């Protein structure tokens, strides 16, 4: 998603109009960072300089099997710094003001994605389950829930949302204001760059270009008239190169987006879509 934002911003934004300009947020825990794909994805994000990617790492040291130490020994902040990320923390993940301040600092980074390391306690407030695997995968139970309520000084009955909490999370007015402001911005963009606006609208609606169906037919027929035998992966490359010409949002084998002026859609022999 962060790569999509950067690609779209590069292609559609103009000096006087910025219609693609948002951040992408990720919430992840210890288990996420044990997965091999986390290394690949994080390394690519650093290489591609996805400055509007902000990841909040819920570092509580617990997995469903128990304490992650001593078998998960990664120095996560150094690992992400080595990937080319901006690293903030560790900080108290239960301190909302500290987290909010860290996010504000992260938004100042324009050429690096940011990892915010949030130290937390799983099952916080539970006298007998906090910081244990039981808080990860088991219900607390009625007795422990009551003990936790007492510990947190939470007087409200089950499923009751206090008005102050509801009001704090109610984003209808703020969301409407943000949407209205963007609509005004896009109206001006559409007047200044009608063709770009039409293309962006098509992509956001998920509609195929008008000529795409014929392009698909021509590609298939053309491959039969070549009278040559090629490897299946080569045939896939031929088809994908034709399709990306008519479907610019289709990506494969993208390398160094910061050097693509404008972004071109490169396809290698074994594309990763």
C-alpha cells in the first residue's frame, strides 16, 4: 500500500496539485517479525525509501507459546535501521501521548519508512494473566475479568461504551471534513488536469481501460501467429508486457522506483505481481 501511494503520487501529482498524499500504517507484533517475509518486505520498504510508511511494533515479548526469549533474539531496532528505516523508541506503548508524538515525528521522515518500538504488557491489568501466554490465546474468565476491572478501576458494565470513549473514537465529523477538503482539491485538479483525473478515477473504481478486452484478444492471437516455441515463463513475460502496456497499474519486477522517471512498469522473466 505504501508503494502504491508513492507510485500514484509520482504519476498523478503535479506541482500545483497534490491529490495523492497519505500515510500507510502497520501494527505488528513479535510473531509478525519472526516470519521470513518480514525481512524481505522491510528490506524492500527501506530500499524503495517509502517515507510515508509507519509501522508500530507491539513489543510485549510474548507469543502464544510463551516468552519469546531466548529463541527470538533479534535486535529489532538495529535490524530495521540496517534496512534503512528511521527507528523511534522504545517507548511506553500504553502512553497515548508518547505514541502520538512518535507518529508526528515519523511523519517528518520523507526518505525513510519509520518503525516505532512500543513496549507493552499483554493482558495489562490482569493480576494473574498479564505478561503471560494465557493472555495471548485464552479468555480471562469471569473471575479474572472482575479482578482486572478492579485493577483498572473500570466501573462500566460489559458492552457499555462510556460517552467520553465513544466521543474520542467518533471520527464522523473529522472524516467528513477531510473528505470534503479532498473533494474540493480534486475538483480543482480535475479542472487543471482532466485527463489525469479521469485516469486516476478509473483506477480507483477498479475499471479496465476501454481497449483492454481487445488487447487481450490481440495478445492471445498474436502469440499463436508467431509460430515459435517458448518456455512457459517466457510466454508469461510476453503476455504481461502486452498487458502492462494497456493496464499501467499492473506491476511486476519493479526496481528502484526512485530512479524511474516517470514510473515505468518493468516485467522480468518471473514477475512477482
